[in-house]
C-alpha cells in the first residue's frame, strides 16, 4: 500500500479500531463465569425496553395526538410507550445500584460509568419532556408547575417548558438521539474493557 | 387491560403518604419497594446453569 493511502485518516482510524476492538471482542461468544448472575441482566433489560420505547414512539409519531388520545389502538400504543418507559427506568435503576455496589468504575472503567450516569440524566430529561408532550391537561399542569423551577436554574431562555413545540422536539429528536448515542458508546466501552469482575474475597491471594 | 381494570380501580386520584417533611405517592412507594425487592432477589436467586458454567462443562 502506498504511503499516501497509509496516511489517510480513514486507514489510520480503521487500523486503530481493529486493534482496539476485534470482532471477537465486539460480539463475544462467551462471558466470564461471574456474569452468570441475575444482577447482570438489568443492563440488557434496559436496552430492550429502550428499543420498545423508540419503536412505540415512532408509531405515535406516525399517527399523531388525535389518534393516541381518541382511538383504542392509539390508547394501547400510548400505554405500551408509557409502560416500556416504566420498565426502562426500573431496570436502569436496578442496573445502577448493582454497578454502584460493584464499584464498576474499577479497572479503567470510569468512562463506562460516566456514560451510564449521563445516559440516566438524559433519560430523565426525555421522560420529563414526554410528560410535557402528551398534549392534554396533564401536560399543561406539569409544564406550569415546572416552569418556575426550570427558570430559576437559568436555562429557561433556551428550554422553555411552556413551549410545546420546543418540548416535543427535545422529546422526539435531541434527547432520544443523546440517549441512543450514549447507550451505544456505553456498550462499546463495556465490550472494550470487559464486564467488571466481582471484588476478590478477603484473604484470597 | 379491561380485566386488570376490573380487579383494581385505577380511575381515582392518587393516594399520598405524609410523614413530617416526606410526601410520597403510594404508587411511587410501591415501585421503589419493588425495585429493592428485585435488586435483593437478583443477588440471592441462583442463575440457571451457573454451576455448570463454573465447573466448565
């Protein structure tokens, strides 16, 4: 290969990625024996419910508010969207507790921990803007209750909870994009560093 | 959903518990208790095939 090709950023990046993340590490056949515990299933439960949240959200986006407020199928898909969010947060909190008590930031895994924590915060924002995007009296009530608190933080100038159009865009574009990108990065980092091992028993060599 | 609706009437205002400064809805409290129960169960319940994996079979 010519030196000009060798120096291309695409070539250099590909070579780095292949070394850092070989296919066997990206999609491994097996996991260490300590992963055979129920506490390790909540990360993937969170991702599965995130998939369901996005799928039902796409259906809601296709059909629109009149459909989800007035038709029985719309009510059903709206409920699926809500309950998959409930499962998402439930599983994510149990995952968070599990990783906290394992001190999962050990072994150069700080960035894995940080991306997970930021994903949690972004998801809270996505859930909040979801409440504001229902387009009913409930969303009006929540937005008027939230406005003073949000405005007191100083972000009200570009995050106006009384602006339904802006809140809807945060809910269906910016925050889901952030949550999905961060989740992808989080999973890649788990693959890169591996699943954190348990603490060694006291007195063990 | 109709069956669940028949068993539990969800068509009413939420119930709240108040203790000094703490004010929490029963629904939120139930979810928190369930999360703690699931967390403890996940630590204690045996995972299917765990012994087999450890023995390397």
